[in-house]
C-alpha cells in the first residue's frame, strides 16, 4: 500500500479531535497542583495529610469508574458517543469545581471530572489506534500523549499567570486573605471550560471507529470510512483482516475469551504496564509540586514557575518521542524509560538525603520528566492501544485503564504519607526500586509491535502463548 494514497488531512483531523480528550485529561489532572496551596487554605485542610491526599486523589475514584464504564459503553455505543459524554463531563467539572464553596462540593465536582478523565484516557488512544494505518499508528496515538502534555503545560502556565507572581509571604494567613486564596484558584479550574466546550462540539463531527462498525456487522459504513482513510484497496484489505479476527473470536464480548489461556497473558501484560506507568512515580512531581520543590528550598511563588519549566521539558521530549516511536520501536523506549528513571531516582533520593537545595534538585526533576516524556508516558498508551484483540479491545482496554487509575489513586493518596514517614529521599528510592522491577518485566515480557497492523499484532501475541 503506497503511503501517498492515505488521506492524511482527514486522518490527522479526526485524530486531533479525539486527542482533545487527552488535552482535557492533562489540564484537569494537573491544574489542581497549582491551585493546591490556595484551596487547601480556603478549605482549611493544610494541616491534614489525609484530607490533602483525598483532595488530590478524589478525582481518581471518578477516573476508575469512568475507565471501568468505558468498556461497557464502547461495546454498547461505540467510540464516538462516549467521547461526547466525556467532553460534557469535563465541562460540568470545570464550572462546578471553580464554583465550589464547600469542601464536599469541591470533591463531588472533582469526581465528575475524574469520570471524564477515565473515559477519555481509555477511549482517545483506542479510537486513534483503530482509525490509524499501521505505518503511522505510533505517531498518531502519541498525539494523544502530546495533547495530554500540552494540557499539563497549559494548566501550569495558566496557574502561574492567574496567581500573583510575587508572594510577600508563604504563611497560611497571608495566602488565605489574598486574591489567590479566595478567587484566583477558582479561575484556574474555570479556564478549562473553553477547551471542554470545544471538544464537546467537535466530537459530533468525527466518524465512528470502522473496527467497531465491523464488529457490529455494519460493513457498508465501515468500508466507507476506511475508503476515506486510505482508498478502496486499503479498505478491502483492512475489511478482510478485521473480519478474520472477528470470525475467530465472535462479535460479542465473552468473558471466557478474556480469561482464556491465549488472551489472559496479553491482558496481564497490559495491566502490569498500565500500573507501572503510574508507580514509576512521576505524577507526584506534578500533583505534589509544592512538597517536592519546597523540600528543595523553593517558595510557593518559585514552585509555580518551576512547574512551568518542568512542563516545557515534558512537552519537548514528548514531541521527540513522536519522532522515535515508529523508528526505535516501543520496546527499546520502554526499557530506556524504566532503566533511566531507576538511576535518576537513586541520585534524586540521595540528593534529598544529603539535603541539597535549589538547582541540583530542579535539574534532576527535569531529567526524570524528560525521561518519562520520551518513554513511559506516550509509549505505554501506544502499546495498550495495540496489543488487545479486536473482539475484546474495548473491555480489555477498560480493564487495563482501570488498573492504571487504581494504581494512580494509590500513588497519589500515599505520597503525603510516604513523604512524612520516609521523607523525600526514602520515597524516591522506593520509586527507583519499582522502576528496576518494571525494567526486568518489560525486558522479559514485552514484544516489539512497530510497523504491524492491529490484526498482525493480535495474531502474533495469541500464537506465542
């Protein structure tokens, strides 16, 4: 198949719309980190690590339920309509969180936002993978991670611009009585309404996944979309491959298939990779930037500027990953990420132990984020979107994504507790050990998937069991 025959503007357009779920995912996920010094004083929870952890991790409960529901929703309604639903949830959460006057209401709207994140985190990469030609699938799925990173950086910049650039004092009273402590943190959440509404409107204009349509026996519609992607020859070829895999495993979800000897190891592989992406520890740097940087001697004002720097580094290395994922391949980049983070965390933990301050910590944090942005952050989503069989992809992706959000909840909730018990040094040493274990697992279990169609990957993984 000649690459020039593919309708790249059409493919890129629907990819970008779907990837707006990633943009809102990243924004909603990180905006709370910049608002944290202010809403904690407003709701008077700054003295309780347990309530701090609940405020930060409550959205993850919504993420979990959203991810769990995504399998059922995608099998029943396809990929498009649940994406529209996710966009609506993001919009409601952005408005409601900023308007909350009580801690309970704040938590409720964080849960609603979490539902949107959970749906989008499973749906966006899966949808993109299902509409992508094999030779460009890695780059296209990585666009979802790119938009997540843009959302993260956008939240960091907006947090920095909304907050006063110079804080006279970091004391609770001064912060609480400031514009930031009363109103500024609200605008940090409200700013997410604009991209959420845009995502909601544009989602009505993308087509349904041709692989979902084929699974439902709607081949005329599926062939029309495949022809629009790559022409008649491509459509006929893809239809034959998709049809063959569905014929072998049936068109309805069968839990016996997921637990079978052939499919179960693939599901376990996806679950472990999803959990590892969270337990490698990077997200605590975004969610608990205040603790990470103030432990290194920075003020709250410096912290807001530093997280913009780390977000910029994250963006640069995610763009680099998009250029490398279809040439280097998935396996090499995953191994580089796990091994690199293990080494960086060893040095970072030692630096905290030796009470180093300032630039040394910032450089190590940037190195960790650069490594993560180049490897585990985008490549995990690429692998998860590829490895599951056609007939159970929605349910299997939901299970893996649910495991990811359970792991993320554990990570986010336990960091303040671990930080208090083990201090920053011991906490990062622990994450380093987890990264070493992840390296060994990837080395032993993860095959290379670059350049293969989803059906070729399915046949390879099933036949090697």
